[in-house]
C-alpha cells in the first residue's frame, strides 16, 4: 500500500515532439498508480508543444527553457519537483498501464535497492523488433555490462531522488550518451533491481533521435570513461575494465579519424591510447 513517503515524479523532456508527446502523457495519466507530479520540460520547441500541454494536460508542471539539451531538461525537471522517487519518460516513448505500480511495489519489497528498471518493447519504424543479445537486460551488479553501451533506458527507470542527487544528475556537457554516463556512474557504486517484464514501448527509427544527429557516438562514451577513470571512485577491478573499454573505443575512433583525414582528432585518440595503455 502506498505511503506518504512513496511519492513519485515523472520528468518528460521534449523538443519539437508535439506529435508524440500526447501519447507519452496519455500513458502517464492512465497509470494504475498515478504519479504525484508530472513535469514537462520544453527545451525550446516551436511546434505547438506548449499549447498541447496547457490545453489538454493543465495539471502538468510545464517549464519552457531555451534549447539546452536533454540533460539540462531532465535536470531542470528534477529541480522543479519534490517527490521521493524520480521517473523519466522520453517524449517519444510510451509506458504500459502498470509501469509505476509495478516498480514502486518492487522497490518497497526490496528496500536495499534504490533504482529499478524494466524490460521494454522496441518499435522501429512502426514495427516491433527483437533486441540484440548485446542489449539483454539484467539486474544486480551491472558495471561491466554497462561499459560497452547503454543498457538502461531512461524511460524504464524509477529511482530515489537521493541517489540522483548523490550522482549529480545528468552531465550537461554531453550532447548525447548522457544516459550511458549517468548509469555507468551509478552502476560503479550500486546494484540495481530489474523487472524482467516489458513495462514500456520504446519507439525508434525517426529522424530526430540523438543517435542520428551525432556521428561516432562512442566519442561521447570515451569522454565519459575518461571522466570516470579520473574521478578516483572506481575499485581496481573496475578501473581495469573501464580502461580496457576506453582503449578499444579510442583505437576504433583513432583509426576512423585517420581514415577520414582528421589528423587533429586522430592525434587526440592516439594520445589517449598512450596515456591509458600504462597500467595505473
């Protein structure tokens, strides 16, 4: 049974997605356990997003900011809410009806965990697709599993606000792979709870996905790995795994830059290879 301390906020960052935002918001309003706060952070949209929210979802906290990126939008939404738990929903995704109820009950039953995420249904270009093995999800200690790529979708998460605060939120210097960065930092210190049931539909294939806007997504993951290795928070075994992953990605990026004649970029990754080839 829900207690007064089990309040949950939904943070929805959006940018020019009025066409899908309504679907996302409907999936929140039809939850079997209602959220205590719903906050839409409009990251500078010019497509009617403000009118949609204010006319059809008047109880929603609506914040409009100049275009500053998804990390800034999520952090803004967190700052505008007060609930004990935080959940995130990308404006092109859709929750299934028992998402919040299932996850909040799971956290109540497993009080040692401060984050829970779930499996998801993938929709690409209007068709359901199967996830590849590299995207297979699991619970427990995930640090090693999170190094290659992001395995936790923001839309699948419910987490304690206190944990988010301890981590410092999303890194606003990263234009992409900001979720990889946050979950990697989190999984270096916490085990996570996993619900092996799809609780959302995750849509992809559209032109405005971040993965389509930026080439070489691994360059942002390398940036995150360098930051993490320099943070001083990793255990020795975690350092080794992170360094090995950084070297693998840096080598690929160096070779790609050299092939395209990007000498300065190739030199940067070459220096990373030199610096991190030495065991520390």
